[in-house]
């Protein structure tokens, strides 16, 4: 059994916050932000617009793109670090909005690596027969956990959501090699204080704000990313030459460029959305996938390499025959 991608979709809040507008609120400049991160703008959720609302719209877009009915979904894995509430899981709000009352829906938290962890979890459950069709969603409203007076972090993040529909397919013989081919997950809690939120239900009973040692994160990112990609290549025999598209977590253009360069991945294979979306954490990969599918770059049969790294630290890769 393989988990085959049937479709993907995404949603971005209407409001766009440009670097110029940010520069009128904190001591920064468009030039500094573009040079250090490649980010030009990000989307920000409206008052009353929650992570679940973004997730529902992305899920509906993914179902439409896949051409399948919501009732055929029996597993929803929603990756987020900005849930509507401490509980229940935001995934059940999505399930309810889609009118689904069977199967299972739950949230998963691995910060920026959330989509890779969610994809891996859904793929594993589908391959054991625990479900037949899954929605894997990454949805975030990081604008709600940013300290808007901290120029070192508030310029980096944005809100949004993306989703893919996966289906368990029994593949007779060598007929097709479509689907999730391999996934690799890693965590190392020694780094937990380099990127964290200084609040939570058990510790402070507040939501808290994102805190980051940017330089420390940067220092570890490229090595961790390339390690899990090498694992994906070793497991499948794929290489920088044989992949069609590289869809990395969109944190920072310099991290993406350095990783692609180290792995000898040609720049024209790299899907880049960080300029327009900022870092949307768990949502960034499915958002980028949607952009590249909708503009005709990613086509059925293409070999697509995903990777992410984020708070924890957590990091991971996935290789998919689309
Ligand atoms: N505008 C202007 N100046 C700024 C800003 C800003 N928005 N932010 C920081 N600065 C200043 C600092 O105060 C510092 O000034 P000083 O030298 O007078 O003290 C100077 O710029 C350099 O600061 P650094 O933090 O050393 O700058 P650096 O070149 O490392 O860039 C950045 C900072 C962009 C955060 C970088 O470290 C980075 O991208 N790190 C990776 C973090 C990341 O991507 N995290 C995302 C979450 S994890 C993930 O998704 C992978």
C-alpha cells in the first residue's frame, strides 16, 4: 500500500502586511528584511479569523482539487502550533465544518516541521489500513503569538494554511510508483530554548510570545536539513539530479539557497514562496505545493522533495512521486 497524493489546496488571509508598513511600526527597513530573509510581505488573519477558519478553506480547496467528497475522508491530521483553543484539537473543528462524523481527527505539533511530521503520521496510518483517505493540513496564525515590538522576530512570520489529500492505494506490481516514497523525522530537545513560546497552559496559563535566537537557529538549519535529505536519497536512490522539484519549508531564502547549493539542487527546481508568504510555519510547505501545482510546475509523476526544520529542534524530509 502507498499513500498517493490526490490533490492539494491552500488559503491565505486577505490582508497583506508589507515590509514598508512594518517599518512604520518597528525599527526596521524593507532593505534589511529582504537582504536577510528574502521576505517582502506576509498575510495576516483578520480579527475573528482563527486557525480553524484558514484550515477549513485550505481543506475545501484541497478536496476540490482532488475531486473527492469530504465524506470520503476518514482521517484528518492538522499540524499547528497556533490552535484555536488549548483543546479540543483544531482538527475536530475542521472535521465538523466539513460535515464528517466518522474516522479520526487530531492535531500534531512540531512547529515548522509540523507538515512533514503530519504527512509521515498520515502516511503511516494509511499504510497500516487505519484509514483510506486523509487530509493533511498545516494551518497557522503566528501573528497571534508574535511580540510586535521585537523586530528580530515579528518581521519573519505570516498566517496561512495548506492541505493535501492522501489516499491509500494498493499498487499491483510495478504498475505505478506514485505516492509517498520515504519520510525521515528527527528531534533534538537540547535546542528547545533556541526557539520557543514563553507561555502555555501548564507553565504560565498564558499564551505567550515567540522567542528566538535567530543566529543559533540559522547555524544549525542547513546541516540538519541536508542530513535528512541525504537520508531520503539513500533510502530511495534518488538524487539532486533525479528530483523534479524541491519544496522546502519557507523560513528564510538564505537557508533555502544554502541548503540547495550544498545538495547541488539546481536553483530552477526550487519552489520559493517566502517572499510573498513569510514564514507560515507548518503551513509553508502545503502553501508552496499549492502554488507550484496551480501554476503548472508540479505535475503528476514528478518527483518532489520536501524538507523542514523548526522549533525543538525538529526536522524532517519527505520524497513524493506526485
Ligand atoms: N531590522 C533591522 N535590524 C534588525 C532586525 C530587523 N528586523 N532584526 C534584527 N536586527 C539587527 C539586530 O538588532 C542586530 O543589530 P546589532 O548588530 O546592532 O546588535 C543586527 O540586526 C544583526 O542581528 P542578527 O540577529 O545577528 O542578524 P542575522 O543576520 O542573524 O539575521 C535573522 C537575523 C534574519 C533572524 C537570521 O538569524 C535568521 O534568519 N535566522 C533563522 C531564523 C529563522 O528562520 N527562524 C524561523 C523559525 S525556524 C524555522 O522555520 C527554520
